[in-house]
């Protein structure tokens, strides 16, 4: 077992739950198009790209759009989502997040964010946790999506660490696969049924506190 001296975090579902803001923005779009979009409909959008999410939304409402209209609708949804993000504060942090980041700092571990979100810097700032991160690798700096390990390999490199010296915290299967493909220890926020292949399972970062 190599000594682990770096921690890489996915953002959504690990540090904070911004899923509800995505849902509010999609629901608002559906409402504008004249139909309702329920929370169970929204379940189908988990871990899916923005354009594919829009296709599912249109299926739900039995609507069609051409590509130009779809791009405009997806852009509008994102604007609303970012608008909602501006209302975020550290009350939105998931249990144990701040305490665990403080603990890692005390233990002198290096900390990076590895998230597909292009809004990651804004979210960290709103949550008042930007200062904990030595590096932020987000959707603006990677070209390959998870399960490709690019985001985590770039994170390890930014911390000047070898992959085997890093542990990754993830709540999605693609994220766990990316961590393992990159040669890192994968800690899943979730269950073995939903996230097979991880090295350890926790309910939240609270479980990591000594």
C-alpha cells in the first residue's frame, strides 16, 4: 500500500448537491414549453450530457426542436442554472465536507478538485471552500469525460503526485471507473450495488473523519 498524500474530489454529490438547481432549470424550461417535468422524469438525466438531457426532456413533453432551437434552449437552461448557483452558500455543503477538508489540511495532504462542471470555480467560491484547493481541474481544462481518467491524472500532475499517491472521492460509476483507470484509490460516496469497483464506501465525507 503506497502512502496516500493527495485527495481528489468530484464536486457534485460529493462536496455539494447542485442537482436540485439543474432540476429547477430544466423544470423552468419545460414550463416555458408548456408541459410539466417531474422529479421522477429528472432521474433520467443523472450523469447525462446537457444535449442528451434536453432530448429526454423533449421526449417527456412530446416536443420536437431542430438543432439550432436545441442549442438555444440548452444555453438558456444553463444561464438559469448559473443564476440559481449565485444563490448558493455554505449551507449547501454536504455533511462533513468542511470538517474533512480542514482535517486533510491539518494532515498536510494536497487537495484538488476533478469535476466536469465548467461552473466549478464559481461553486467553490460560493461555498467558501476555494481556499482548501491546491488545484482545480474542471470542464474548462479537460477534453475527455469520465470514465476517461484525464481529469484525475491532470489533478495528480497539478499536485506533483503520482496517481498511486492519490485517493479519489466520487459518487458516479463513471467517476469510480476513471479513478481506477488512472491507478488511484477510489472512495465511493454511495453503495457497492450502484458503484461497483471502489476500494471503500462511505455515506458522506463525515464517515472519513477520525
